[in-house]
């Protein structure tokens, strides 16, 4: 299989795979080749996994496109496509000029497909499916100008580039928007949200624009669309000493703090989950100064707070994340 990730983090994906007992082959900017395995959907660093990927080599656009078309047409024998299907070409954006090669092969492939199966070509969608899980279509990933991997089966890990909002106070807004895609749920009108460490308010704004009632907890000021928003109550308090009201329970807990991850887990996340103060959560853990793979191992241990209070929680390194993990899930029994 071939797994894609955020460029610059492939060495961490290699370590995560090795930690899971997966045999790892070569890797490059934003991609890793490894043996297939059952735990593919549980990994944090991959964005898309191409299952049973076939390697294709060629000197020119035409040669590569013809081989991709031959692979697709051969794999389609006995199969009927009557609905929209993903047809996605991608590659390492850091490689100068590779984008033009990808576009050229993609265009030529479509021309070949239209000549053979015009109806199927019209149903192709040049975008990854939203959310996580298995997907069937055509997935092509270039690792070089003359070399690519192609597959009909892929596993979506949920990450994707999100659209910005001019009123959002910061780029962190994009992270929580992406996290909702991974979780497969977002705040609803009238639901309650506590945003711990809210300033300047990107996550609070994201929830409030959906009609949720937000308590934004931070000694710092709110800005942009979060400042003065009628559905956002700003409380100038420290996130670790939030005055939780007895008997209250919130639909969502958000947390994005520039703090050491073990400190955040022990003194904030675990108490919230253990006491059932929220039903769902989105929080970030910064791993810039700790061993990221060791942190993943701790989070996944059977006795960890996530395993005890939120089984099924998902840990992801998002498209919009830097040196941090985003964790989403629901509290057990809530």
C-alpha cells in the first residue's frame, strides 16, 4: 500500500507504522510505501491510504496516462458505474513542476476514458470523498515525474483542506472545521460548547456560526467574528481553573492550548472526560517538544483516559495541523 501524509512528516509516519509492526519500504515527500495491515484506519499521520497499489513508470505524459487508463479499464471488467465516483490525481506539491505533470496525465487520462466510456467519464469527480472510511474509484499518486502509484481502493482518514472564512479570528479556525469532518459531526443550533483556551476565538466562532451557544474561556481577548458575537460568552478565566457549574453538562468541549501535552491530558482533558462534563470533544495536543510516536502510544494504551472514557476516539494529524495532534470523539455513555 501507499500512504500519503503532510509533507515533512513522512519520517514520523514511518515510525508510527513501525511501531504498529508494519513493514515499511521507501518513502519520500508526503508518502510512504508499506505492507498492508488491518489497523490502517487507526493511524494518526496518514491522510489517504491506497490499498493494493500498483506502481507505474513511464517517460512521458502519454505513456503514463495510457498505463493508468489500461489499469482502470481492466479493473472495471464486470463492474458497472452508475453514480458519481472519485477520480483523484495527486502528488508531492514540494517537487517543483510536478503539478504540471500531474495535470497533463490527468487530462490525457480523461480523454482516453471518454473515448472508451464517455458515460463513466462524465460521472468522475476530481475530489476525495468527505469523511473517513473505505472508498472505491481511481486514486493516483505521483512520487516522481516518471513514477506513480495507482489503486481502485482507498481508505480516507478524514483530513482535507478547508475553506477559510474572512471573519474567522485565526487560521486555527481551519483545524476545528477539519476536525468536524473527521468526527462526522458538528455543533448544532442550540447545543452548548465550552472552548478552553479560546483566544483569539477561531474555534468559538466556528461553533457559534452554526448556532451553538459558546462559553469562550481565556484571559486573552477575542477577535474578528468572535468578538461581540451574540452566541459567544467570553469568560476571562484560566482554562485549567474554569469554574464548572455543579450539575451542568455541555454538548461539546474544545481545547487548543500551547501547553505540554501530558499536562493538558492529566489536568484538563482527563477530568472533563472522567466527570462527564461534555458529550463530545475536539482537542489538540502539541508534540513539538515531546516524542510524537511515544505520545501516540500512551494515548492508545488500554488504561489511557481515551480508552477508559472515550473508546473510539480518533487521533489525527490534520492537513491544517502543525506539530500537534487533533483528537475527536464522544464520551462513553453520554
